[in-house]
């Protein structure tokens, strides 16, 4: 049964789970999924929204397709795949962060901390005449279909980070220490020693303005600029 397949994800990057209803509150949480797919692989990220209180009604789907160009498709709204608003980061390892303000119908997507889509759904944006029937439902869960989501099937991880009104977000529990002026999160609380950067990389306790992370075990802030995990 659908109810029995519900899973609550705690803070921190965990292995992507498929074919399960995963608890998500878009009012307080952003959603981040990692991928290592290349262009032209035809892999896809596919995240469906669900509403538990409407008998598990479908509330829209975000798909990201790794074609010749990486494009997005909003099932129930889009008529075709579309280019993102901004140039995507070139790194193969990508962290896709989705924020959705259901009341404002505002969908924002980041890639490695760079905002690449900021869209308010409307009749002029959505080509399906009945788009409101789904997208206006407030998501309570997400569903990642094993047959449709192929970009995160082997190495993908998922994280539900805090989304706040301060404009700052939170590093995940797996990489809790913010550095590089809020742009990156480090697994260790210590800097890496790299003498050309002086005191910013001398092996001391990592700070928000540090420039190096011990062991280079870092990830971009999942959304915008971060504070350390637990600081918000």
C-alpha cells in the first residue's frame, strides 16, 4: 500500500530511494539530489510530487534530461523540454536543489549552488489547460520512479536541507561545516594545509572565510549561500 511505502528522510545526504513515497515539506525544506551523468547520456532525474491528503494525488513532476544539452520538463505544465535560464556548471558531479513555493507557484532550481531556473507557473508558462489541477496541490511527499529516474541510480544521494526566510541555507549533516564564504560545505571541521593561501588554509579549525577543506571532502552549498549545519 502507498501508506506503507512512506519514508522520512533525515538531514544529510543519503542514498536515493526509489518507488517509495518520501515525506517532504516544501515550506521548510529544499530538496537536493546528486548525479554524475554526462550530457548525451539520456539519463534523467525524475521527481514526482504527491499529496497524501488528496488520496495520494499527483501534484506535478520535475524532470531533468541529460540530452545533448541538459534541459528540464515540468510534467503537467510543459509541452516540451526547455533550456535552463542560466549556464550550468561544467562539473560532472552535480547537486540539483529544488525549492517550490506552492502558494506562489514558484519553482526554483539550483545546480551546484547556481540558480538556473526561477519560474512562476501561470497560464502563459504552462501549456496544459488543466495544469492547476495538479500543480496547485501542495506536495506532502515525493516519488522517485525506478524506471524513470536513471541519473541518480548508481551514485545518487538525496538531502532535505532547511529552506529559510533569512536568505541563508544549511549545509547537510554529511558536510556540516561551511567555508569559502558560505559557498561550500566541508566534511571536516579543519582546513587543508595549502601554504599559498596562508592563514585561510593552515590546517586550523575551519571558518566561514576559510578557503580549503581537509581532504578536499567538500560539496557546494545546496542552495545559494549556507551556514553550518545546526546554525540556523
